[in-house]
């Protein structure tokens, strides 16, 4: 059975028996933190990634006391996505939540220098891959009368990001996908939402030159980057009963980065 919340009720009442959360891009960063947070809330975890990180995350979840399996597959592969969902349900039980987190930023370059291959790679992984990750869960969620679908977008989707046209376009596409899926699935009790992280203190971000990090940090009103756990906490909220009446939403986790810092008065 699912673990009870402090109030004594299941944290995901719409799933029968054990509820499984399938998370892509789970090999590290936001994905791994999300797996651990969902596991702490009573979910069994199917940690998915392209490489061995999926297995390592699954092991970390098991050490934390929850059921977990690691699945390695490419989110661009529709057939592999369906196999992963089937394996998760076979090993852990019904998939009650899917978090489409896998994504890449392969190149930072001016738009006129982006090749067709570079464009397609980021669109295929970040947008098409997100759809392929979510789609296989829909039919069984309809049959069970509910579920949670969450896609990780970015503040770049609404504010743009110079030098990252394919990334921003793919993350903006996620927002349209989420709104449309939310409309289609609301009557079935399936919620569909997006999380829009700002700059997050992942290993890749911390590896950037100090001058670049400081410039980015200075643009954040809270003057710091998000931790992966802070983003994971918002994702877990969207997978919980507390978010049962929340669908089609875009939740920025950006420390105020998306707010205008324009002032028409004195700077002090």
C-alpha cells in the first residue's frame, strides 16, 4: 500500500495499490532529486535516463527505503518509451505520475549559426521526448480515473534566452502541450502541469566560469540559484493530492528572475 501522509490518508488516492512515479532525466540534478522527494512521499520510483545514472538513482532511492527500478532508454524513441512504462507497471505497479524532465542544451550560439541537426536534436529531446514520455501513461490513467503528468519547462519558455533559440523554443512548446493535454484529460481526473525552473545549482551550472555564474546570479532578485531539492519539492507538490484541482498551470521556480527589474525612480 502507499505510505500514509501525516493526516493518515494516502498521498495519491487516485491510484489503486502501489502508485509508481516514472521520472525521466533521473540520472542526476533535478531528476534525481525528484525521485528522492517522491519516494519520501510514498511513491515507488521508475528512474529513467539514457545511461547508468538511472541505475544509480534507483539504488539511492532503495537505500532511502523505497521501491525503485532503473530503466535506460532514449526519450526520442517512442517504442522504448512504451516499453519503459510497461516495465515500470510490471515491476512496481500502476504508473500514477510521470515527470518528463529529460532535456539538453547542446549548444549556445547565435540563431544564424545553429545547424539543422542542432535544432532537431534539442527539439527532439526536449519537446518530442517529453511527449513520448507522457503519452504511454494516458490510457491506463483514464481507466483508473486519474493521474499526474508534470513536464519540466524553463523560464526561457516565456522570457527567451539569448544564444539558446532551440532550447527556448522546445521549452515553450512544452507549455502549449501541457495546456492542451490539461484540456483533453481534465474530465478523466488527470492533471497536467509544467514547472519552469530558473537557474538551478546543478553540476553543469556550478562548472560554469565564476564570472558567468556571478553575472547570472546578479539578475536573480533573491541573489542565489535554486537548489535541485527546491525544484523537486514543487514537482512533488504537483503530484500530490494537494494539487488535485490544479491543472494546465505553469509554475516558475526562479527566485523572481521573471519579474521586471525596471525602475523609474532612484536606484536606492
